[in-house]
């Protein structure tokens, strides 16, 4: 990986040429450490983790958990949403669970999420409003919990509620439930990242079997 001082020096003035030079430095540094690193990486990947996170540029998945290429399978979208009609997300999930056989799915949102903040407002932003509509539903469903909160506290709370909801949404998919039925060792977790201090906090929601779900969302596997 690049040294921290290189990141700081490049900062917001980075050009496309800088990015290419950055990549060369990074690749050379890894090769110097292990000449067989990239040849080995090119042959296979075997991550134990699928990361479902926000597209926010301040939350680089591999870096915040200290993992190298090949160690974390990643899907990102605005506000780390798990939508049942999102074929992109479902394709990633199925490949991770059925082919890579990951052991953990981590839904990681972050405080100060712009998508969540947009959902809390009455302002129209365009196409993305349709994507964020489930967040408005969560805000309304748990409206009593928001009574008396400041705007910042409301944002923090909805970020947390959203992550927990997306954890259950992952578990409600036939992909995950079929894996459990087949005996897969698979757990789904909810984490939140704080851009103010760089720390991840476990929200204490982890699901590892269908018995932890409401029965209405559990599929029967009886023939």
C-alpha cells in the first residue's frame, strides 16, 4: 500500500497522471515485498468476507479494515442499501455466497451519510429520491424514536436503523436462506464507520441462521 505521507501530499490536487504513478509505486512496493504476490493473486481469490457499503469516497472498504486485494469482496452503492429488485447487488451476493463461499457478509454504513441525510429532508434531488424512498419509510416507521432529537442526532439514528434493516434484507434473500439450508457457515453483520475518527463500531446485530428471522420472511424448503 502507499505510505500515508504520499496520500496526504497528493490530496485534492491529484491528476490522472498522478493516479497512474500512484499505481506503479503501489505495485512495485508489493512486488518488492513479495515477487510472487501478483502472480499468486491472478490465479484465484478466496475472500472470507463480503462488504456491502456506501459509495462515499471517505470509506474505502479494504483500507478501513486493513485487508489486502483478494481478501474482501466488495459491493457499494448510495447509502449501503439492499434492495430486493437490485440485480447488481443480488448478483454480487450470489457469487460471494455460492461461488466464493464467504463466511461473513458485513453491511457497513457510516455516520454523516449523504444519502441518509437527503432522505431526511423534503428537498427533491432527482432520480436518487426513488432509491432513497425506503429510508423515508424507516424514518416514518420509527418516528417516535426521533422525537426531541437534534438534526445531527436524527441523522446518526437513521444511519444506524438503516444498517440494521439492510442486515435483515440480506437475510431475507433466497440466496442466503438457501445457503443456510445447505449447511453453509454464513453470518451477516451490521457495522458503522465514523468518518470523524476512522473507527468502526459493531452495532450488535449478527444473524447466522433463519431461526433468528421473523417467520413471515423465512422460506420453506419442504419438497
